[in-house]
């Protein structure tokens, strides 16, 4: 049953996302093709238009990723589809797990498309050499490999976006326990949860700095050591992972206490 739930959730969320994926890739390829031609005034104008559209599509991918996942949760749990959802022979645990897995999968594919489009548009022989040199310098200063640096950066950003998504879902669960202004309260609570967790992260890093002078340099000095940056990046991954599990279990527990279907 979880597989079927996940299938329908993914289909619903991917309907607009697939369109933006295709448009973003199309205009990225067109931009790259135009830039490979001998430039003229008309081609420069077309190039700027296509690159602008590509950026707009990438922004829309991120916006639709968040909005579709949150909208799917509301529609499927609290709105017109809720009566069918809650009569299915499946636990609320699996219903919620399907929504989280959908968020993870759609976020991953969105990341892949965004990175691919940026690579198509921006990477040429000169920019690749600059990027490679920059990554090599950063990897040397942090005493790690380029692949490790990229992996850590990608994981950190991915977990931050996933935490924001799940904070929004927790906000929806809490907000929809009210009798009025449910959406407004959900937005405020979800944003508040994310901000509180961000503040806690800073406090944790500061407390770690009391035990590690390298980390404390972030708060005291203008120049930060490579060890401090490495420590903070690894701490960030650990903190985000812990937050995600906490938000997951809190949301799951609240959802199992019952929902007020509109």
C-alpha cells in the first residue's frame, strides 16, 4: 500500500515539476547553443532572454517543489481527498511516510535538474578551469578531496531544504488543529519552527566553540580557519539530520492523534 500511496503522491507533485524541468533544460540547451555561435546583436538579445527564462524556470522549480509538497499534504490529509485517504486500509504512519519520501525524491530530482541546467549554461572551457581551480584551492585549504568537499556542500544544502519542507509540514499539522485561520497559523508556525531550529543551531555551534577555539574563531575573528569551516560543515550535517528525525517523529505523533477534516 505504501508503494501505491507514494505513486499517487509523486504523480501529483510531478505534474507541474516535469513541465518546469523540461522548460529549464530546453532553454539551458538553447542558451548554450546560441553562445557557441558567432555573436551578433540579435543573438546576444536572444541569449539574454533565454538565459533569463532559464533562471526563472529554476526558481519556479524550487517554488513548485515546496508548494506542491505542502499543497499535496493539505489536499490529501485535510481537504477534499481526506475522506478517501482516511478510509484506506493503511496507517497514518504510512500516509505520512509517503509524503516525506515524496519530498525527498522530488527534492533530489529538482537538485539534479538545477545543477544540470547551471552546468549546461555556465560551464565552458574557461569557467570549468576557474571552477576547478577554486575547488582545488578550497579542498587544499580544508585538507580534503574535491569530491568530499562537493559531497559535503550538496548534502548540507539538501538537508537544509528538506528540513524547511518538513518544518512546513509540521506547521500544517499544528495549524490545522485550530478552528480558524488554519493556513495563516500553519505558515506562521512552520516558519517559526524553522527559525527556532536555526537559532538553536547557532547556540549549539557557539557552545561547541567554547570547547574548540577553531570554531569560536567564527564568532570572534574576521578570518576563519579551515578547521573551523570543516568542523561547522560537519556539525551542520549532524544537526540537520537530528532535526529532521525529530520533526519527523513529532509530526507523525501529532498526526496519529487525529485530524480535523474540513
